[in-house]
C-alpha cells in the first residue's frame, strides 16, 4: 500500500524537516511514501473559513480518485501503536492501494474535508503544531510497520 501525506505549507523548522526526512527514509523499507506539499493560502482580507475553503479546493486537485482518506482531526479516533498497526493491516487486506493522510495547516481543515474523510484520526488530545504533527505521524507509521514486521523497534 502506498502512503501519501498531504501537507499544507512547507515545514518551517530545519530540525523537524531532518526528522521527517529520516522517517520517510525508514518507512520506505516497508511502503512507498510520498509527501505532497500544497502551498498554504494567505489572503489578508479573507476569513478563516474562506482560507480553509480555498485550501480544500487545492487538496481536491491533489488527491487521487479512490484514495482512502485519513484526515487528522482532534475529533478522530485515537489508537495504541499496536491498534494502529492493525488498522493499516486492515486497509491492506481490504485492497486499499493508496492511503492519503491529510494534515491541515494552522487554521485546520474545512468541514468539507472532514465530511469526505474515510477515517478521522487523532494522534493525541494534546495540540501539536501542524509541522510537528507531520513528524509524529511519520514516526507512528514507521512504528506500525515495524510492529507488523516483528522488528524490535517498538520495544
């Protein structure tokens, strides 16, 4: 199964980008991984909902038809690492060819993206920056694949 991460805006901090690059490299042993960066919308006179609405249009242009959409949102389901590995295995056994994880920008995502989600995922009840969320998600994906492979990383 291919893993895509749709990201709004570039990662600002170099130390986070290094970590992201490291986990993409590690994860590539188990799955094809692609990071798709969408330019964040900035318009001084637009409301937050207008900005997230325009970002939603840009997301729709980038997401493949038939991709399984996992949207990160605080209202989503939380998993243990083992249960997340089982979730990914379930997608694979159902024949999902591409799982696209959508991470919003500083303003979050438009309700339209939440309603189109096949699955809502919450990494934590705590709030992280959208840049940090990228690294945490990639590490958890890597951890899930190492659990599935039976390596010692998880212990």
